[in-house]
């Protein structure tokens, strides 16, 4: 593998390891080099390697086994199929989480409109800008992190301790979903305009509009889940 020469971005590292796997250097089930070995080979930090492997796991190329390392799961096969299979396997858990979000997050955004400081509104605006930048780069990991940060910033701005605590539970429940969802480019694009409309309503201090935009955004997310599951169940 070649050394990454410019600023080490996770998507570059993901692409390099993916190309290496697709070249036939490894067989399915074989253990990858260690984080330290990959770090030295690519000239990036071990934390960057760790995050890149998380993305590759979401794409279905590797399986990370706690305490044992990363193992090859796919090589030149269709990585989209792995994402579809994961959504199909976790459909009911995801829909349970989405029902909870549908009840909690419209309330959170209404309270955020009513209670957020100007600094908190600015923070929400900044996170949206990061999401837009990650979308341009096509960085699934960055998109997942910025989407998480946006919803958490809204929960924090609600100034409701229980909502903040429940958001932390949702963050943990949604982390793998977000990464796999944003690995599907269509899903990432579908989130952009709802995010923008939601933030505009918060900036305008329009609680009714913000609640409506949150409901709309979550409904699109639910629809995206169904579409990925339907594609997994459709005969090829």
C-alpha cells in the first residue's frame, strides 16, 4: 500500500484499504494487519485507522472482533448489499428507535426554540455547516458525526435535563445506524434540505414550524429505512 501524502483524511484511508482488499491481497475470513501496522504503512495515526475500519465495517468489507482485530468480510463484492442486509436484520429495532424519536425530538426542538441562547443557536448553525461540508466530501463518518451533533445540540438547547439524558441513550442506539445510513449517498442527500429547514425555523424562533420540520425530517428517515429494507428483500 502507498503512504498517504497529504493531510490524512479518513475517506482517503478508507479508499486505500478498500482498493487493497479489492485487489485480491486478502481472502474472506483472513485477519487484517494490526492498527499499528496499518498506521505505519499508510503514514496516518492509529485513531484514523480505527475510524476508517469502522467505516469499512459499515460498508461490509471488514468485521471488527473485540480484542482480536479486523477480519475481511468482503473483497470485490457489492458493499451496498451488506448495508441493505444490515438494515433488513435490524428493521424492527430501528423502527422502535424511530418511534421514540418521533415522540421526543419535536418536543426537544420546540423547547429549543423557546429557550436556546444565541450562542446555542449559533452552535446549531455551525453544526449544519459542518454537515454540508461533509456531504460535499462524501465522508460517511463525518456525516454521521455531524448529524449526531446537530440533534444533540438541539437537545442541549432544550434546557431539559431528561431530554438531554434521553438524547444520550438515543445517540448510543443510533450510532451504527447513522454510519450505515450515510454510507448510502441518497440518504445523505435526503437529510440536507430537512436539516436546513429545521435550522431556519430555529433561527426564526418559530416553534410550530420547527416541530413540523422535525416531524418531516424523521418521516423521511423512516422512509429511507423502509426503502433500504425493501431493496434487501427484493429478489435480485
